[in-house]
């Protein structure tokens, strides 16, 4: 069995307003519902664990039922950081039945079932795989407020989600981790620290993370294409 952990425990302060960004409407439907529907429609995912702010976790299953989301089996409260929230979701998994864990940002609503499937299948074969997209801008490495070098963007990729790992590998990666470590920006980094090669799966630049009001406008436009 493959399980998705959808992390949506942040407050989204950069969006402004009173509502957490995962509940903001996108084409008339909350962002988080779009995200969950992609995993609901993905045949290689059997269960979904949703991580929300503690105050909102208890009542979400009724909303999930309203939208026909039958794979959401648990809603758990998140931690103080994204990594702590992932660990909360990981601890809610029944270890005897799970093969691959797919971790996804709750505010990446434009991911496709095909992208999820491809990344899960790569993790089944190689233990660890992440979805990536090309870098289109020229990237400069900076030192002392000056350009130290220009990086070869053909060898660079933007890390997207889902990021998929065998359950046992991910548990090992999270053993003894510090939730306060500022260098932990994604789950792949923890696995990389074990010396494990993380495979990459090419995804679409459409799979954006909604962080600012401008991102929401872009997502609305992409849905109309």
C-alpha cells in the first residue's frame, strides 16, 4: 500500500487575510480540495493522511466527505515546522502495510495524477524519488555581494512535490532530526544526508506552490488553459 502525507499545517502569512491559504478559493473550491482530488484520482495511492493546524484538524473529515474524498483516512495536527508536521503524519501511518510514502505540499493544487504515479513508481524501484522541474532563469552564485560564478542551469532543477520514499528509509531519515534545523527545506535533504541517491522525475512547471496572492492569480489562469 502507498500512502500520501499532505502537509497543510501552515498559516500562510504572506497571503494576508484571516484565512489559512490552503482554504482560499481557487476556481470556487478551496485550494486544499484541488490538491486532495489529484491524489484521490491517482490509482497508486491508497490512503491519504492530511496534516492541518491543530485547531482545524478535528472538523475536516466532514468537509472531505462533502467533496467525495474517500482516501483521506486520518487528519492529524501539525507541528511548529514543516518537517515536524511531516513527522506527525509519518507517525500516523500503520507501518506493517505501507510501501511508499508520498509527501506533498497542500498548496500545490496543480499536481497531476500522472506526476504522482511516476514519482511513486520511481520510488518503488529506487527507494527515493522526487518530482523536479527545469530552471529557466540564469542562476548566479553570490559571495560578498558580488557574483562569484554563473551556474550551469542545464544541471539544475527546482525541487517540487510529491517527494516519495520507501517507508523504512523515510523513518530512518527522520530519526534524530532537529525540527529547528534551518537547512531542512525538504524531505529529500534528510534522505540525502544518509548517503542515499534520490532519483529525479521530470514534472511540469505548472505544479506551482501557492505562497503569494500573485501565485493564486497564476493558478487561476493555469486552470483555465
